[in-house]
């Protein structure tokens, strides 16, 4: 007699095609940020909008993105993976259409918020799909494949956005996003399987969800650890949020040249992630984090030195940002695992809350801090330094608590 086969395990084997599909869904979020950044001056001229008003188009997107990170996973646990992905693509397409035909900056704010509410669906649910279908080493390999494909997107987005801006105008950027969303919707309708059987779904209970969220947030170690990667992220996100001013106004790069920032930055992220994977099991988590902070400090010091003594030069001013992203990527995976170990039975919720904190901070940076720091290269470098110092202080505070509360903990 043949044993029954779990329907989750009967779906496709691991493949680059499936990894590319999930990575393309996850790339909606960063594409919706990086692709339109070169168009800030053009949008400002057409709408007569200030730099602050333009930054708010990024800020409202980030806040909406962060808010919905709390709910994508819970909704897919209750309703299934496929319906949430399809609904997210449809809402993203509607928001993108609104951005393409917006008549003023206020309506652009509204539709950017709608994009933000839906853009994270592919990232959050895509990871759940991987875990539904694979386990152990296969899941790690699938995640690696997805990450390698995903890493291409943020590097290409500003290049594509700059080309569309110069050839067809800023609205063409959103029309291209809409075409991509529609193509992904059609592709998912045809090929994306449902990986969560109805018998394994969990009903939505608002009170139970609230209790679980409160239990995580009320744990001091969670807050201290979650702020470490969030503040490191802010240390280089100020350059993303201020990219038009940093590249065009301060370094004299044309709107064709946004790759000068984004390719080295994404390369740093991928290099750091690769080194982190090689160090796993060979170096203790605490030592790896200390190594990451050493690299972060090197990036900060080099950045301050270049801004103090060297004339503005694109290659020089971008180099320390690349160094910084290597250090940030060395720290991020290890801190994330420490976070998950705090709540072994609520890892999905822990991940959602960590993402919420990170992107909420990103929204504050985009809307208020980045415009203030974008006045000079030195103020941007000082902002990176301040975020790094704050992150390190929270890490030290976590270590002190860990020594006193975790039996047997050692650095």
C-alpha cells in the first residue's frame, strides 16, 4: 500500500524558475522605491512641490509598507498564500495606475501609500511559501537562490528608472511598474500553486493576535535586538532616501548615473551576506557581530575622513557606503537568529515585528531626517555615524542584559 503524500510536498521541485518567480514578487517593494528616485526633480518641477513634499512620497510608502508587514503573514495563514499574493498584485497595480495619472503631489501621496500597503506581500508570503514547500538544506538553498536573483533588482531599478525618465518622462516609470505588476499577476494566476492546505490554516483571532504581539514587544531583549539592524539600516538608507540630492546636487551626477550609488551598495550587501554564510558555524555569533561593527566603524571613519579632506568625487564618496553595507550584512543574519530564538513558537510574528520596526524607522528617515542631512556630504556622513553609534549602544545594552538574565551566556 502506497503512503499518502502531503499535498504541500507534491508541488514542483526546487528550481531557478520558481526562485525567480518568488524573487520577482519580492522585488516589487524595492523597485517601487529605487526606480522612481531619479524622477524627484522632474516631479517637483511639474507639481511645483518642495523637496520635503517629494520626500513624503517616499515616507508614506515606507510607513504603509511597515504597517502591512504586520498583517501579510497572518492573512496568508488564514486565507492561503495564493489569494493574498494575487490580491497584493491587484492592489499594487491599482496604486501604480494612480501614481501614473496623478495630477498633484497630494494624490501621489495617496497612491504611493496604496503601493506601500501591497508591495510587501510578495516578500513576506514568498518566504512562507518556501517554508511550506521545503525544509532543512533544501529551504536554505531555495532562499539562497531567491536572494541571488533578488539582489539584482535594487541595482537595476535606478538605472531603468533613470533611462525611462530621460527618454519618456517620469510618468513612464509608473507605467512600467504597472506593466510589470500585470505581467506578474497573469503569471501567478497561471503558475503559482497554493502551498498551504485548508486544513493547516489558522483563523484570525484579533485578541489572540494582540496578546502575541504584546508579548513580543514587551520583551526588552526583543526591543534592544530589533533596534540594532534597524539603526544600521538607517545608517545607509539616508543615502537612498537622499539619493537625488546626494548624487545630483552634491556630486554632480546626471539622472542617468544613479547606478554609481546603487550597484556598489547592493554589491556590499551581497558580499556581506556571503561572508556571513561562510562564517556560520565557524565563528560565534557575538564575535561575528563584533566583526561586523568593526567593518561599520571602518566605513564611518573613512566616510568622515573623505568628506573632511577630499574634494567631492563620486567613487570616493560611494566607497565608504559600500564598506558600511558589508558590515551591516555581517550583523543582520546573526541578530535575526538571536531574535527568533527569543520566541521559538512565534518566529513569524517576531519577523513581522522586526520588519515593521525597520521600515517604520525608514519612513521617519525618508520623511524628516534625510532631507535635513542632505544639505552637505558631511552632514550625511555625520548621520551615518550617529545611527551606527546608537546601534552599537543598543547592542551593548542587550549584552549586559544577556549576561545577567541568560544562564550560561558568554560573549
